[in-house]
């Protein structure tokens, strides 16, 4: 691939061309292959619409801390209950799951009970396995664990710094 570097050291790519260009206009030209780490770094900075027209890199860059945090949010959280092993599972923590958990938690706080008339709440984990919460306190601990996990990961994904939380949390 024909590329333009930021300077004569040729360490950072700042542009890509279909072919050689006038050196007067683009003095720091060179070529790279798809396996060049410099190409992978440059390619990662481009929007998907531009990437679609270019050769993807064959060298994978290690994900940044922010990317790891975002990935963990979509990966879910394993909950281990000390008092109700039937609640143990890997639960979704994506935006839809967070909204659903929040809605139930607000209902519990407003009404002191689960929604519906059964007196318990069935919640599906990430693998669609049903788990039955029999006490509102159980669900509140579950909701708190999910909220804390997502909040920590969201802060890391926004700032690019911090320590990734464990992907398993224990509740009472």
C-alpha cells in the first residue's frame, strides 16, 4: 500500500494513496504491507466507511483499556449468590439489560414488591436460563452488583484508565 508518513522517520502513517504521489506535495511517502503494525495503527483510526475500501491489517493491535472495558460490558457479569445458588449465572449487562433491571428496581422501590402477582420474579441469564428471585432484597443486591460493574467499566471506557473489575461478583 502506498502511504504518507508524518515525517522522514516513517514511524506514523498519516495518509494512504491509490498509487505514488508527487514527492514535492507528499515528501514522506513509502509502502507498507497489511502485516505492518504501523498500518494496523493507522487503519484503527479510520471510520468504518473508509476501512471498508482498504486492505485490513493482518497484525492485530492489543485492545486498549477502554476497548477492553467496553467489551466486558457486552460480555456480561457472573453472579454467585451465597444464599440462593439457583441465582448463579452469567447475566447480560448490555444497555437493554440495564434498562430492564432499572425498571424492575424502580418498581420494587416504589411498591415494595415484584411486578405482577406471583410474589417472585423470573429473570433470564445471558444463556436464556431462568432464575427465580424470591425476595426483593435478592434482586436489589443483583441490581446493585450489575450497576456497580457497569459504572466501573463505563468510567474506564470514558477515561481510558483504571483497573478492570472482576467479571464475577458474589451477592448474599
